[in-house]
C-alpha cells in the first residue's frame, strides 16, 4: 500500500484509510465486536495505517471498538476522531452542535480514554458550530496540540471562509467532506483552496454510501435503523434515476476488468496526490476490493472519460435531510 501525506503536514498515512463508523452506527445495528476487531487487524495486515472514528458514532462505542482493535498496533497507525456534537446524557442521542472550547477539551480527554491512547493523531471539528467563532475552536485545538494530547487539527464539511479563518489560527491538516463521482461540488472551490493552503482532503462516502458499488438497487430495503432511509438521495425514485451513474462506472469497470468500487476509488485517488479516501465496510471481501483500488492505474484519458461521463448525469436528491443539510458548508 502506497503512502500519502495530507497536504503540507507531516502526517503520512496509507493512500486509502478505513472509515469505521458503519461497524457500530449509521447503517443498521452494530456488528459483532470480535468480527470487527478481526477486520481492523486484517486492514493493518493489508497496509492500512489510517482509521477514522468519532465520539458520536454509537455514541462512544465506535471509539471503544477502534481503541481496543488498534491498541496493539498503536505506533504504526494514525487515528482520526471528531468533536463538536452535543450528546444527550439521558437518551445518548445527538442533540445539536457544541464546539465551546471547554467542551472540546472534555471530549478530547474522554476520547483519549476510549481510544486507549495518549494522543489523537487527527482531531476534526465534526460540524461547524455557528454559535462559536471558529478562531476559538482552532485556539482550543491549538492548546491541545501544545499539551501533547492532539497532533493535527481537522475540519469536516466546513465552508471556505471557515477553513481560511481556522487555518490562520492553527494550521488545518485535513478537511473531511463528502466527495465522489456522484458528489463533485468540492471541485468548484474547496479543492483549489485546499491546494493553495496546503491542506489534505479526506473524502468520506467515496462510494456514495455503498451506491456506487452497484450492490444497491432501486428496490433494496435497508434495515429500519439505517441512516439511508431518511436521505433524499436514497428514496426509491431517486435511486432509480441515479442508477445511471452506477451504470456508467460499471461499463468502465467491465472494460478494465475490475469492479465499480475500484474504478470510483481509483478515480478519486488520481484527482490529487494529497487526497486520502476512507471507504467503510464490515466485510473482508469489500475491504480487499477497496484496497485493491490503490494499485489500479487509470490513464489521463480514462480519468477524463469517466469524469466527463459521470458529470453529464444530474444526480437526484439531497445528500442529507433538511435539518442535517443546514450543518454543512458553514
């Protein structure tokens, strides 16, 4: 597995990371802990050194899983986690955003315990909190870096002005936002700004929450606890319309004798040398398939053809329900 540096920082990680959220949260009931620890260990065997979690995944149980799985390998891996949500102590449900500096520091201490480590490699603000100046957020993370509890500062789904203001206080190592062949909005302004500032990009949902693999059809039924049930892009009518994107990727995959997932990931990797996608999975076969994309070389012509063909298809449906959509790009 090749390595990549996130922007101009010294944080070097595997070219493809592993998003761990779905092991505990978001896509149905939590999976068997032993099986998921075994999967994380297999990822390390295959060269993955970058693992993504957050306190709100569960909440808490995903960080505990990742901490337990990575403890024996701590020196050879980088762990990214996130702060910025308020979690109701009674219901354990997400209850708005909270990036007050004192809260950030409390979250850092709690995350360090759950992750069984003395330092967080990359600490992201999960969503921008419009009630707290981003300078105060960056300053709080800067304090944590000076204390040796955090190595790098990240932002997730932040808008351009926020990124610039934060970066002026504490250099931002990485932005984590959605980016894939069916969500290309970051190309317009975000990616050029990241390049200018020397910030790495960590695309989540690089396979469109599973849709770009071709495994999800218009009539696929999700578990009642699956987040995709409330995502407009995943209603049956929109899935029918969006199948065209999958078909385009599938045709290129057939030509290259590879899989749609590998085409989608290889295309992303080829966009910039400081892009590190973090596809998630709970299956060994999918893990091996995803990581195989790092070895797939697409020519400039291939990349143009794939990108141009996908760009001609208007994607139907918002990527979040309205309330959650309000939290992105701030």
